[in-house]
C-alpha cells in the first residue's frame, strides 16, 4: 500500500512540474503572429523559410513571415511579411535570410538603409540577399583556403 501511495504522489508531482513548465512557456513565448502592415521581398533561395518565421531588425523581432510562394513567371520566391505598425522600414532596406544557428530555424533579417522615405503597406523591398547554407559557406572557405584553383598540374 505504501509503495502505491508513493508512486501516486510522485506522479502527481511530475504532472504539477510539467504544468508549471507549460504555464511558463505559454506566458513568456512569443508564438503569436505579429499583425501589422504587409511588405514583400523576392529571393532566389529561401533555404526552407517557413510561414510564421521571425522578421528581425538588429536581432529584435519586428514581424512575422506570412507566406512564401513561387512566382510562376520568373521562378523566384516571393516572401510576404507582416511588420509591426510601430516600425517604419526605410525604402532602401536590404532583406536577407539568415539562420538562427545549427538547430534554429531561418528568419528574415532586415538591414535598414538611411532613406527618409518608408515602405507603405503592400510595398516591396527591392534588394535582397539569398540564404547561404552552412555547406555552401564551408565550401567557399575551403576553396579560398586551398588557393581557389582547380589546376592539379604542377
């Protein structure tokens, strides 16, 4: 009888701790999409960017990726973002797709320019930088470190 009581109490403690973690996650995590004005950017490679991914300026979340679709005419990816209405994005901003680390997902990084004119709802960012995969970056480093030529003859 004592063993069953101990197991029941331990099970209840585990459930309470799990509920506590769930409460902390629900109150601190930013899992809702930011509603604001929409802007678009065009990329040749999105690197698996997902709807719901962050849009950041200087590491601060300022928006959410709403969708990414293929433009059937030129076969480029059109990424639609929802930007916080309090944030004004200069017209000469550069959009780049960046990785949040080895186990993190990708996000859109906005690099604001110095323009005094700002994008309006429905506007488009005209400059973009495509996703650079870790494999591609390592390949470029190896290529540069080995002299950058494929000539095997001496």
